[in-house]
């Protein structure tokens, strides 16, 4: 019997891009330094620095950085906006995320942080499994390829058409003949870093992948459910051998139900017989979000097609 739960020990890193209004004199560095000071004063040790991939110093939870891709926008003239990228340290699982991120986002909202089409929310998810089982890399690639149209159906349309989170090449079975990380690296050498699925760090000594699909947000619930979805896609890919689909599932309600059942966000006795309460909550949230963003899609199957929900072909367990 399969049970769907979150791997609470899987390490995470998150980035939130937004713009802050600047009232008065000073520079963007002053704005970012002030934000770091406010976070620190409220129990979230933070530093301000330029854009960097360096790890955060010991004892620091957050980095406030400059990001040249972020643009402010306003209905009124004369307002200056400063770009901000808020990065967490490497978090020791989702419970560590809960201790830091909700409070940080509340402070950023209170100070007037805004998101727009130029901002993104990126999630880095550790995947040490690829170091000893290459099949887990293929499984993740195949899972994301199969459901990518649905993933884009859960985010702002600008993410698919913009240049910060482009779709992966529609090449089913791309990794089928790859038996090592070296062969996968050769095959994926042209895969862009700015795609929704950034796999470049899966070849590092500490493997992780980056989800760039989601647009900017300072909404804690939205970020929480998105993180759970990304973790669930990863956990499912590592627990099962997910084979390549001939075609991607279309962005329809029927496909969404299949995805929720197959990856373990909705109970189905043939697939995941039990699903944790928090994952069921996320499944309901994603369904409602899909309805809001896809109002032109039919919300239910015709009566003659309604049956017990059918999942995708059951993946083979490791």
C-alpha cells in the first residue's frame, strides 16, 4: 500500500523576487540594507549584499540581494522602485521553511513589497538520490515533462511566454538511453538554465533542481502550497520509476485530476491509498486555483464519462 506524505527532511532553498518603493533619499543599497535590518530586528537574521550564489554565513537565515531583472511599475509617476531578491539559507526541510518564510513574507508585504510579471518565485529542492540512482533523474524529468502543461496552468500565463521560465523541449523519452549522469549531462547540455525546470545543479556534488515556474509572490499560502507541490513531484519521482509519456497531458480538468491522484495529492485506492491531510489540503487548493486561472476550460467531464478517477499508469516502485 502506498502512502503519500511529505519528506520533511528534504532540504530546500527559496527565492522571492519583488520590488520595494523608495520614499526619500538614498540608494537601492540603502533600501535593501534597511530591509535586512528590519528582518534581523524581528528575529530573522539577515544580510544585504549584491547578487551572489555564495552560501549564507553561519547564523544568517536570509540574504537581501539586488536582481537586475526585477522592474517596478506604478499607476502614479514620481515613485522609485528598488529591486529585491530575498533568499533563504539552505533550509532543513519544510518545517524549517515554516519557521522562517511566513514571517519574512509578512514583513515584506507590510513594507510595501510588490510583485509583477518581471518577478519570480524559485524553489531549490535537494535530490541526493541522483548520486546513487540515475533512474531518479530520468523519473523526475519524465514526471515534469508529462505534467508541464498542467504546471503552467497553475501559474500566471506570463511565466510560460516570458523569458524567465520557458517550457522544456517537448522531447519525450529524451533520457531513455542514458545510463549515467555523464550521459544525461551530454544529452541535456543545451537545456536552458532559465527554463521552468532548471536541472543544471543536479550534476553538482550536492544535487538539487530549481523550479522557476512560479511568478513572484509574497503570499504565504500560495508559496506554501507551491512548495508542497514541488516536493510531492520530487518525492513521487524518487519513490517510483516514472516512464516517459508519448505526449504531455493537456491542461484540462480531467488531466489535473489524473495528476493529483497519480502523484499523491488525492486519495485513490489503486495508487496512493492514504494521503496526508496537508497534501489533501494542497490538492484542494490547486484545484481551486486551476479553476480560477482556467475559466475557459470545462470544469467537469460529461456524465457518460464519469467513473472512478483513473490515474496515469501505475509507476514501478524502486
